[in-house]
C-alpha cells in the first residue's frame, strides 16, 4: 500500500469530518464529525509508524488517542443529554443562553 | 467510502450506522499496515462503545414519535469552501513532500505484525502514560455519569 494513498485517505477523512462539524446543526452530528477527524489523525500516525521498522511510538500514541476519544465522546454525549433535558432541543443554534 | 454518506445524509441514525462502516474500514486499513492491536482496539472501543453511546444519545435527545430524525445542514457553501480548501492545501503538501528524505522511513522493509513488541514497549517505556490515561478515562466516565445522571440531594429523593 503506497504511502501517499494513506495520507490522502487521512486528509480526506479529516476534511469530511471538518465539513460535518462546520455545517451540521445537531450536536450529535458535530460529535460524529469530531470522531471522524480523530480517526484521520490515527490513520496518519499508523501510516508513519508502519514504515518505521524499529519503533512503535505511532501505534502507542494512536492507542492513547483512541482512549481520549472514548472519554471525550462519553463526556460530550452526557453534556448533550443534559442540555437536551434543559432546552428540549439538541439544535446548537437554539441553545443561546448560558445562565442555568 | 461511507464517510461521504455521513456528509450527505440528513438522518442522524443513518449517519451513525455509516460511521460504523467507516470505523470498520479504518480498522481493516490498520490490519493491512501491521497494527493488529490497534485494529482490535478500534473495533472494540469505537464500534462497541462509542457507537452504542451515540445511538443512545440519539434516542434520548429525540422524541420517539415515529417521524425521522432529521438534522438539516446549513452554511453548506461556506463549509464546503473551508473543507475543500483545507483538503487542497493538504493534497498539495502531501504531493510536494519528499518523504524519502526522512532517514528513518524504510519503504522496502515493511514492518510486520508486532504485538509482543508493542506490549513490551507499552509496559516498559510508556507505563507512566498508560497509567495516566487509565486514570483519565476513569475520571471522564465518572464525570459523564455525574453530569448525565439525576442530581440527588442529601436527605431528599431524586429530583
């Protein structure tokens, strides 16, 4: 598998994630976009790591990225659920006050 | 790939299922690259954990009234310009970069599967980071439960 193709795939996934984050109104769709962007970063890390014959830092770092992504998704979804209970919507444009 | 479908669909539930497909495809690429442990972790954590959380989140934040869960997009043209511009910049950078100038990249010798070496490295050189990331995950999950759960005051039943 060519090295450039992997980097293209990573860039494509990152840009799709960015598009989803920027253009969607629903908070859960924004979280999905963030997950896509983290996956793109993981692809790049593992692509560089697999062409390095004697070190494994890339794989270990991507493992930590997966862990942090899991934590972020859990906290983000709990915040979304709480916000939905308060505002009765998950639409990011309608959530426009901070005072609880 | 199925990531394009996430971009194009309006239904959030379909987007979540397309996300499963994307994650499984990415895990397959990890297997091709000789990172089996990361591939298995990816499937376990994302498909098993995050997607369940996402589907529950969709379920809890939408009235189950039978109508479809629609999330309309807005600012499509500006978003497309931003994302497409970034993609063009990245593409130009990748095409012009000379990766063979990096000394440690050995294109001829493709690293084979190395789960024992991975485990040894994780448990010797990176054991402190490993422990810290475990504590971080625990704290994040406790915080998530605390945020999403019902607040119950002392001497009083649940609100």
